[in-house]
C-alpha cells in the first residue's frame, strides 16, 4: 500500500509542470517566431509571441507556487497561499493584453499589402498543435490534483496556444490556396478573441 503524496510533493509536481511548460514554450516560441519571420506569416509570428507569453505566465505560476508553499512568518501569519490566485490573475491580464495587441496588429496588416506566406510554415504548426494540446492536458491534471488556480489558468493558456496554432494553420492554408496573403492576417485576428 503506497502512502498518499504530501502537499509539498504535490506542489513540487506543480513546479515541475511549470518548468516543463517554460522549456517547451521557449523552444516553440523561438521556432515559431523565426519561421513566421522567414516564412512571411503573421499568424505564425503571432503564435510565437503568444508562446513567449506562455513562458512569462508559466514563470509567474512557478514563482507563485514557490511562494505559496512557504511556511507562515511574522508578516504572513496565515502563510503565502494567496500567491497562487495572484499568479492566476497575472496570467489572465497577460492574456488580455496579448489579445488586444494581436487584434490591433492583425487589423493593420489586413490593410497593408505584403507577401504570401511560405508553405513550409505549415509543417511547424503540424508539430506544434499536438505538443501544446498534450502540455495543456498534463498541466491541467496537475493543477486539479494540487487544486491550483494558477496552474489551471496556465493549462488554459497552453490550450489557447494550440487553438491559435490551429487558426494559423487554417489561415496559412487559405492564403496559399487562394493566393490572398490577408487570409493569414484574418486567422491571427480570429485567434485574438480565443486568447481573450
């Protein structure tokens, strides 16, 4: 018969899931941004920027969890448990800011003529969607297990990134099929409410 995990062990699992999210998102963000720039895809570049926001949100969650497990002290006689919902609020504000910025830039690019995205950008997205969906599922499970609103919010952020990648795939495909580069920008604009 195995002993049930302690609160400290569960929070350490939450910390590991945040670190995993940071590493995966940083890697994906760099790949998507570089591919988006080289491949002339604003939807993919937007997706990369959103992944950088995932890095920031996962970092906030990581430090929020680290603070939340600190024992009570003179200034915090009831402990540091409020750090978790504060971290969740920071993640929410970051997502709102990203949605507004992406929508504004998409509208500007729809009005501005630019090059058609390259087909190779689609291969990046084919790899990204399942990775982000699996990461979201994993982080969500850990968040439920340790009852962390910050981790659950981070899991939603990962899922929104997978959805944005799917929008980017559709937008780039439509741009290549129709020869209209603004389809890529429309995809980025359609992704903004999902982030919001």
